[in-house]
């Protein structure tokens, strides 16, 4: 086995863990938070694993062996070097500290040209803004009808909400995977043979099992500290809005984007709307530190990503 193949294998393993561990909070965080006290973790893991396997297999089938859903069209295959494998290693380190870093920026930036990186950044900024505004408008309306600071769903209605939430989470998990599988597929051949497809699914479901067993890990705090995120109705609405936003940007163009930015924008807009409607009991003094902390963590991740790509393009391998 030659060095580029070894680097690709290491990069894939690290990226697979980092993508699931860092980004799972976006799609599965509310699912875990609202179900972990009702179901054993392995039932939740099994449901998520079935959707993951179906999504990857479907993408592989309809895209002629490409599991990235076309997200790598602007990033041509290259020989994997040590610094490509180092990028997800940095992401794993940041994940251990509970920092919601954009996996797309941190991983794909070391493969992409500065032109593609600029387009990724612009699309992600737009995504953050659209998500924040959409969430603010939606929850300004919802907050007049439901109080998300308390679990007001009647006990006889909860089974129906739980069924709806499981379907909405499956839809969101599919939408998100069709975006972020590119962050893992970039270390693999653009056309996967069947054996690599099966291997990828096995490894990803293994990492997913660890995340469910750990109940989301440290980064799960991004969800649990938000108002009512443990409540099944709130979790369902968050998942549906986020899924439709990702579906919109997926169909917009094939430029990769940071789904982390979209998710943080969604939660920020939602939190500001709830505070606006309930300003007598929920002050902005409490909201702004939460929103600002998440935003600063995103900027920190972006700074690390840009520093990596500049170091690679201008110092490590100027020929790129």
C-alpha cells in the first residue's frame, strides 16, 4: 500500500468520525435530546443507521457510484497528501472541546481552490442569513400559539407528535447526508466499487453508534441549552424547517456549503423570536450571550479553515 492510499484511509476514518461527531448535533441533536429518556440508545441508532445506509446507497445508485450527490463536481480528484489527512484530525480535536466547527470548511478547504472556497463561504453566509430570518419569522408566529419554554403537549397527543418527529428526523437526516457526504467522499474514488460502498456504510454506522451511546457528546450542549429543544413538538418543528432549508440549498447549485452555519442561524433566529414574543419573562440579556457564543465558535472554525488552506497553498505546496 503506497503513502497516498494510507493518507486517504487515515483521512477517511478521521473525517467519518469528525463529520458524525461534530455535525450530528445539527440533525440528530434534537432527536437524541427528546427521545433518549423514552427509548434505549441502540433503537435510536438503528433507525438513524437505516436512513444513513439507504441514503448512501441511493446516492451511489442514481449518481453512478458517486456518494457525494454531485457536491464534488467543482473539486477534481487529486493525490492525497499528509496535510489532507491532517485537516479532519484538527476537526476531531476541536470536536472534543465541543466546538461546532464547519466540517465543510475545515475538510474541503484543503482540497478546494481559493475560488471554490470563496464560493463556499458566500453560500454559507447566505445560508446563515436565510435560516436566521426564516426561523425568526416562523417562530414569531408560532410563539403566539405555543409556549416552547414548557412542554404543553397533552399526553394523549404525544404519540402522534413522536411519530411525526421520527419521520421529520429521517427527512432531515437524508437532506443533511446528501450535503455532507462530500466531506467524507473526497478521500475516496469518485466512483466507488461495491466493496468500498459497504465498508463506508459499516464504518459510518459504527461511529454513529458511538455518538448515540455517548448521547451526542459534548457538542450536544449546542442543542440542549436552547429553549425547549428537549420537547418533542419543538424538536419536530426545528427538524422540519432545517430539512426544507437544506433541500432548498441542495437544489440551488452543487457548491458545497456549511450546514453548521445554516443550523446555527436557524437556532439563533428561533431564540431571538421566542425572546421577542416573551420579553417579559425571557430577556435579551440571556439570549445574546448564547447566540453570540455560537457565532464566535463558527468564526473560530472558519479562521482555522482559512489558515489551513492558505498555509497549504502558499507554504506547504505552492504548486496547488
